C-alpha cells in the first residue's frame, strides 16, 4: 500500500487556502449573498482542512 504524506510547504499552502476560503465564506454569509457561493467557499475550506487534518506530514521536505 502506498502511503500518502504532505510536505510541510503543501500543508501550509492548503491551510492558507482554507483560511482565505473561510474568510470569503464569512463575508458572503454576513452579506446574505448567494447560497451557491456559501457552498463553494465552505467546501473548499472543509476539503483543505480535512486534508491537512487527516494526511500526515512527511518528516523530510
């Protein structure tokens, strides 16, 4: 079985993307914007955070 690992740089990039998507989600939610935008930004944030949370980091860069 092939083990998947995230490099520290990839994990950092995913985390930053999740933060930006979460910020956009909140902006659309406060302005009561279109529901489809809530879904898009919410799914992007959830997927990125899920990847960072459940795929281990590699010990070598």
